[in-house]
C-alpha cells in the first residue's frame, strides 16, 4: 500500500566516539518529567550549564563506593496517542482511558492491553501510545477534545472527563474517525472539514500524524458504501499534502467472498474486530508506516563545550545507567549501563518496550574529580522500523 511519506529531519550524531548518519531520523529534545522532578543544581553565583544555559545537572560523589544514589535525571519520553472512535478504543472487548466504570470519565490507571491498537503499537514501535478512543464519536467530537487529548493542554470540552489527560503534547497521533459520521448521515464536506483541521493542526505543531481510512461495515447501505469509498479517496488525495500519512483499513476489513461487508475471520460484529483482529490490523498498519520515525532508537547526550567553565566542580559523565519508568511510576524493562567518552556528544542505543513514559539516567562515574555532572541537552533519536 503506497502513501506519501512525511518529511523527516536528518542528523548526524556520535555513537561510542564515531559519527554516522541516521536515515530518516527525527530528533526530540527531552524535558524533565512533570512528576518527581529532578531540578538543576546551579553554581552559587547563579551560573548556568554551558553557554546555552539550562540543562540537567545533579550532584555526584567522587567516591567509587558512593553508588550515586539519588543522582537521577528523569526525562519525559516521546509518546503517541491513538485518538478516535470505538476502533481506536478497542471495542467491544477492551476500552481506553476515557471510560471509567463503564461510564464517561478519565481513568489514569487504565493500562494498554494486547488486542487493542494502542497496546499493539507500543509493542511494535517501542514507544508508549495512550488510548484516547471514545466509542460512537464523530469527527467533530474528536476535534472538539483534540486540545486536551492530543495536545496535552488544560482544556475541558465539557464531556465529563475533566480538563487534563496528558502531561504534554503527543509526539505522534494516530486518528481513526469518520464511520460514525457516515452512519449519522453527515455530508462529505462535514467529515472533510474536521479531518483537515486535525491534519493541519498536527502539521503546524510538528506532530507526526497518521490517519486510518474508513473500514467496511456490515450494516452500511449502498449509499453509505459509496460515501466510504469517496471519503477514502479524498483522504489519500488530500491529507498527505498536510504532512499526514493515510493507511489502509478498508481493504483489510472487506469480506472478499462477498465483495463488501466485513471479513468474519477478523470481526466479532458489524464493525468491530476481535482482539486477534486488532492484532492483525495493527500489524497491517505498521507494514505501511515502515519509513515513519515512530521507533525510539536511543538517546543523544550533549555536554556543552563551556560546561566546565560555567559550573564549578563540574565533570563530564564517564558512566551512566539508563532505566525506564512506565506511566504511573513503576519501573519497566532492564537497566542498561554505558561508558561515555570525555567529549561533547555521545549516543547510547537503548531498548524501549512500549510501556515507558519516562527515562531515568543515573550518573555512575565522571571524568576527573567532580562534585556535579550532567548534560546540557538530552535528545531522543526517533527512527523507523
């Protein structure tokens, strides 16, 4: 399945002292995690890290037996959001974070599970995806909560789910929307208007944006099926011009033996896949985004050239331990250790499991005698599968 590719940044960075190009990579500057923050340690005269200012500096001990307990830098990782209707949510067998006790609400403890798109995308990419699907919603209703559920703003769309669901703006958004508009007899122009609003806003904010086209539906009339085909053609012709990728759902969903309706091998009712069907669908989507930078490759660690002069007692990190924390605070994955050269920039290739929303860096050794150490910038390098 062909789709127009998003333009990506290309950047050279070092790994264990070498320079090499990353094909179709995208660089994301990381910020401190919003909870359990680790503050910078400025020098007594108010100096900042390097010439650029800011950065992440923690106290360290010169003793090799100290263990550097507490010297942790916790940074929020890029994340994705699956937003849309009941297909985005994973109905009928699973549901997302925007339903609590069977009613509209925000359930911050709700975790992704296998057999829903958000969970499968996490396993496929290594990046965490929040599930912000709401069954039955039209494109205008999804756009109406976009500021809260995709951009991470404090905004209440008066839907009973409060004014905050994210800690910040999503790095990537996957949109599944439009079939409820068709069944509620909305005109093509109505659907197109709201899909365009999402695509344009994502482009303007630098969000990687992907759209699913509309799938088949066993209860669709001939006129509805004609509209589904028209909207899908329009999406493929128009949305890539706004930097979005449009991925096939329609062909995957169709029952080829009839030439219309849904494939009973993948679906449990007129429109919703089974959990096994969602796993198959997620893999089908992923086969179409092979060049989209959705996969965290590792961390680029920078120490400004002027750091030693600007912070008394500063020394560049010589060894670090990198761990990850899942949404809610539970450690996930294994801790990896890396040695760093005494230079301005290093790259460490980390493993990401799709659960982590925070990365934790502990400095275990420094170059020379130092009382503090850290980085002027930490960046996530996003690549493709």
